[in-house]
């Protein structure tokens, strides 16, 4: 089955540690996205990548980093510089631009204490 | 600036009753419009989308939405809700020229037995 997988489902880290969230897709999509979701805030774009080895900052990129070495994979690192990292993180992909169709993964809930 | 407003943070309806979730947008041209649903701890699933043409759009799970340009609205409706419809619903506006999507903050739907 084609789709997007995110792992792990739940992640716990101590403050000051970097943590990497995995996102893999087998939809053969060129573009991939990372969103952050907080209660009552909707979705906010962190980073996106439209092609391998290229990515752009979204609306809230500070404290995050990404890489896109393979078409299928778009890992997100939450660094110690992110002041409030506890949130639900969603990965998405699209084959022809976000506006024309975007598929979401199941999400990773990160808790930093 | 473009924006999406979902005026109701929470809505409670009885099982079998009709449902209407409100969505208003601010954008100078005709936008691309979406409704997504999110079950607790899950990713987003696309219910329906409007790009052009017939202003009444049919989606999955028995949902429909109507685009009203004069009111800048795209309200989601269902004639008879089921307990499984309890979830959070997000309206979104797509700006094609920027390949940008703006999400509303969501409406959480509660179903009374």
C-alpha cells in the first residue's frame, strides 16, 4: 500500500537534547512537508522540500533542521534551540504541489521535559 | 493577508442530527478550498475540495460543502451524523500561485448518543 509513515508514534526527550523524527513515503511524490500542530493553533509549516537535496523554511523554522537526501525520506531534527518543542508533528507529501493535493502521515507526538 | 476563520472551536450535536461547520476565508481571488478531518492522535484526511465549477461539492463519508463567493464561506454539512464522526475538522485555503495552504484552527465535533 502506498502511503506516508512516521516513526515513532510517541517520542520523549529531555530538554537540551536534539531529536530526529522520521518521515518516509512510497507515493513517489517529489514534495514533502513538515507541520507542527498545537492545540487550538491549526497547522503551521516548519520546512518543505520540493526536490531532493533542496528545502526551504516555512513559517516557523527556527530551532528545526531537515535534510532531503532521498526522494522517499524527509527527516526533521528538533534541536535544543527550539524553545517549546513539545507538540504533534505531521509530515505530508504531494506530487503536484500542496494546493492540488497533499497526503498526511499519522504524526509523531513529541514530549520534551 | 489571506486567512481562514472557523468561528466555532467546539460543536456538540446528537447522533442522527444534521451538522454544519462554518468556515470563512479572506482572499482576493477565488481560492482553492479544502476540508480535512483528524481523529485523535492521527493525521489529516481530506474530506473534500473545491477548485472550480459546481459550488456544491460532495466528499467522502457523506459530507458535502458549499462555496458561497458572496459570503466568502465554505461550510461543511452532513444530514445525519454518526458517533464515528466525532473528530476535529479543519478548513483550509490554497493559494495556487504561491503553492501555499493556510489552515483554520479547527472545530472539534462532539457527538451525543
